[in-house]
C-alpha cells in the first residue's frame, strides 16, 4: 500500500536509502519518467529505470557503445543532444556548466555529430571527470539549409588551441575523432602539439579534412614520440601528396605501436605509394593498410612486392582497390609476391584493371590460405 504513495510523493521525499531492496525496486519501477534530472541523477541507480527513460526518448539504444550501462547511455546521449542544440552565450554558459556538473559522473564518451557552438574544451575538461575515454566532435549547423555559412563549420584556431591543452592533460582519453572539421595544416600542427604529449590516445581519426604535405610533418612527430601508443590512424580523404608520404614514412619506419593506417582517397601517386611501401620494409607492427584510390601504378607495385616477400612483415590486410594504373602487369607482380610471402590474409584489388582471371586466382589463393589456417587451428 505504501509503495505507490512513496512513488507519487518521491519529489517531496526523495529518500530511499533505508528502504529494503525489494520494496525500493517496486517504488523505483513506479516513479514518473519525467522527474527532474537534478532530482534523480545521483539518487536513482537502478538500470531498469534508466532503460525505460532512455527508451521513451530514443528509438535505437545500444548500451554496448556506452559501457553496457543504461544510465551512462542516458546521460551521454542527453548531453550530446543538448550540446548539438547549444548556442553559446554568457547566460547559457552557466546553464551548460550546471548540466555538465550534474552529468559528469556518468559521462565517459562524447559524440557530437553537429556542434553549432565553438565551445572551449577546457570547460568540458573542468566539468567532466578525468576518465573520459572517447571524444567525437564535428562542428556545424544541422539546421542551416539555405542559410549555409561555411564559417559555422569546422574547427577554428581557438578550438585547436583549447583541444591541444586538453590533450596534454587528459590521460585517460583513448579515442579522438575529428573527422570532417576543415582542419588545415596549421590547425593540425596545434593539435599534434598536444597529441605528442599524450600517452593514452590509441585511435586518431582525421579523415575528410584539409591536411596536406606540410601537416604530415606534424603527424610525423606524433608517430615518432617515445610515449606514443597510437594504434589506429585515419587520414582518409585529405590533400596528402607524394612529398607528405616522406614525413609519414619516417614516422612509421621505426614506430612500434601503429597497427592500422588509412590513406585512401589521397593523391599519393606512384611516388607516394613507393615511399610508403619502402618505409614499410622497416616497420614490423602495421597489420592493416588502406591505399584505395591513391593513384598507384606499377612503380608502387614493385615496392609493394618487396613488402610481400618480407617474412618479418606484420602486414596481413591491404586495400589497394580503385587504382586502375596497377593493370595486369602490376597484378601479376602482386600475385607473385603473395605466392612467395605467406602473411597477407586479405587483399582488395577491385577496380584495378588486373583482369577477372587474375583477380579470381588471387581470391582463390587467399581463400585456400584461410582454410589451411582454420585446419591448423581446428584439426579433425
């Protein structure tokens, strides 16, 4: 009899500490789902309550992306929605700080796909606990339509300076995604200054930006940093050319942490492709490399063949698709390298003009290699 009464009057008497567990669960299950967050944030920890409350707002809820916690999912998505609608003013900055302070214990990931205001990252760092693990921020106005203004999109220099300061102090951050933010060479230099001092980031996504050969010099310093643990680097669809690959090559030559490197949709041409594969001769950790649609030709293939022959190479997956300059002759060189080497398990050569017959032979070789491994792992 008391359960529905306590649930109804919870806003006036929000104390359940002394209530037995069975009765507490029954009370919480009857609480209204529109109670002020300030009232329930630090008092209600039952996952079923936050599951009901989250499901009422969002259709697709995947707790796996939020630490397998419904409460974490609710507060992270609630904060992300708030930030994507936020317009920075003096008055609303105080409101933001209140929301951040309330949400802080339950925030570990920040994913904002369209952030209209250029927030100071230092505000987030001050409010969010030091166990923040992942940040994805893309600046833009989701409601611009015909009022599109490029000034509202991408990171500004002040954003980069603020982020750099955060990176040098955020020692639990493991994933940073700054894709599609109009990041130029000067801006990436600022960001890399903080990255070079960060010993925890394992994944960096700078895809779909404006980084060119000059910016690669800054990235080289990150790759060469003694304390780097960077394992995943995505530079897809930038403005990197052959000269930039010299800096990246120097960076990966002796790097012992990087596992995945994505350079697809950069106009590397033969010079750049040849450079990357040359420096891969000294690298023994990169397992996955994407060089799709990079303008590779037969000269690059010759360098790649040497990598395929290396017994100490760690490379097991290569995407070289959409490089029509490879042609049948280049395809044959790659096939010979695959036969001689045993490391490659995945290879994509679609739209490389190598011919259907040769492409089929390569697919069969890799498939046979896969089944041979499975037989070794699972003997009859």
